[in-house]
C-alpha cells in the first residue's frame, strides 16, 4: 500500500524563510492547474493508495469551488477521499473558512495540518506571515467546529527575534488547544530566500538548547516524539509521512512533486509554467529520475528509517555493508545498535545530519 501526494504550488505571499516550490500572486492559474492535475492523474490509472496528502504551497488558498474540483479529481481518478486510511490537507490560517473546512470534512479529508510557525505576532510579521495569532486561533476553532478531530500544527524553532522563553510560552498556549500532532522544525536558512540575503544565520547552540526543551515539554505533555521533528498523541502519528520514512512507495502529482515507485525516485519540474505546458501537450512532467542500486540504495533506506526515533531494523547484509560506518557513528555517540535495531541516541537526535552522512555515497559497490 502506498501514498498519494498532491502539490499545490500557490501562496498568498512568500514567507521570508521559505524555499518550498510555491509562488505568490499566481492565483489566476489555479483553475488551469487543476485541469493539469486531472490530466496528470490520467497517466496513472488503476492505482490504489492507503494515504493522501495535499500539500504545498498553500492548498487552503483554493476557493470552496476549487477545493471541491480537486476532491472530485482525486475521487474520480483514484478513490473517494473517505476511503483513504488518512487524508491530510495543509492549510494556512488566513485562507481557511468554515465553509472550506466543512466541504473538506464532507469530502472525507480527516486530518488538517495548520501552519502557525510562531505564537508571537511580531515574529510572525518579521518572518513574512500573512496571519496573526488571532487569525490562527479562529481558524483552529473553526476546524474543530467543522468536525476535524485530527489536527497538526507546524512551528519553527530558532526563528530570529524569538527568545527560548517566548517560544516555550507560545508552545504552552498551543498545547492548551489540545492538538493531536505537532511538527517542530529547526529553522533552516536556505540560499535564495530573503533570510539568506539578509545574512540571517542559525545559532546552532541556541537551537539545540531550544529543541531539547521542546522535547521535554512535549514529552511531559504526553506526546510521543516519533520522528526528529514530529510529535504525536499516541495513535496520531502521521501515517503518510511514516510511509516515506519506511521507504514505502508513493506517487506525487503536480509541479515539483516527487514520486517513488518500483525502486525509482522521480521529481516533476518545479517550473510552474513548464508543468502547465507539458500537461497541455499530454507529456510527462518528470524532470529527474534515478534508480539507486547496491550500497547507495541500502544506505538511503537506513537514512530514511533512522529519522524515526523508534529506530530502523537492519538486514544482515545492511549490517555487513555498513559495519565500519556504523561503528564510527556509534563511537561518536550519535547512534546505538542493539541487535538489528539502529537508533539515534538522545544526542544524535539533535545531530542527525552527522549520523546520516554515514549512509550517503558515493560508494564503490
Ligand atoms: C510545506 S511547508 C508549508 C505549509 C503551509 N503553507 C504553511 O506555511 O504553513 C511545511 C512546513 O515546513 C516548515 N518550513 C518551511 N520552510 C522552513 C525553513 N526554512 N526552516 C524550517 N522550517 C520550515 C514550516 O513549519 C511549514 O509549515
Ligand atoms: S511557508 Fe507555507 S505559506 Fe509560507 S511561502 Fe512557504 S509554503 Fe507558502
């Protein structure tokens, strides 16, 4: 069983830290984009999926009617949304409405991932968010009213102009809302973003301390820290995202969407105009594909699995192939190996990229 991902590359405004494949002020292209998604879906008939994830960008920027069209495409081309074991839509507070939420719920979407990033209005303005905390609280309340019982909230730690105390106070306000799931990412300053151009840098010591505090606060509040950046009430771990880390297959539709099927990783062009053009001509949007083999393939699987804090079970051949690398990162205190189970240590959780390097090629075999 596998996952279906649909990318919606539209945003009201570009946040100053974001380098995701999304564009501001292109809402006039949404209707054509939906037709193109329908065309692309027709290239993959008779596929069945366990989970659905509509991500972006900002899927909630679509109007009620456009959301309905998107749901109809998914239902017609694949399966009614209420038949997926989990179906998530990403949303931004400023573009949600009770009407949109009710439509999504009625269509069978059963999980909402709401982007908040910070519970401080000044910080939100500084990082280029369109919404304030009041708008977020109202969107959250409306989502509950519409019947969403599984809500995840995204936050970013280590943002400029936000102290650790302020972040933790905000986190406690978020916890008072009783969400089922939280994603807390450490800020990454990516080339090409306004943050990068402004010379903003992450403070690794500060971020490490803040992430450690977040881990303990959320653990005390009863959340399972199940992946480096993800926390859930027991039973509410994201099924769709877990399938990525478990190296299961998925199909991605839309500009910049990635897929993994039959051992091959593919990604579509991130150029929106090019995506639309290719779909109008009925040709594939794939811009990159590769099929890893040998040690690189095994390394990728271990690296993905290691993101889960429960660890990854190694096959006998993986243990042999990576014996030297694993010994090295064990000695450095980044991972532990008990039997076949390779796990990040508490320290390794904050230095995971260093552990991952052991599993990245090039390799000779
Ligand atoms: C696909 S993105 C955006 C979803 C949605 N449009 C929003 O803004 O809430 C998913 C999440 O990635 C995180 N994110 C994006 N850029 C980031 C960065 N540079 N550093 C850390 N986290 C980032 C944010 O928490 C964001 O909510
Ligand atoms: S963080 Fe979300 S809203 Fe902001 S630009 Fe990125 S995708 Fe768009």
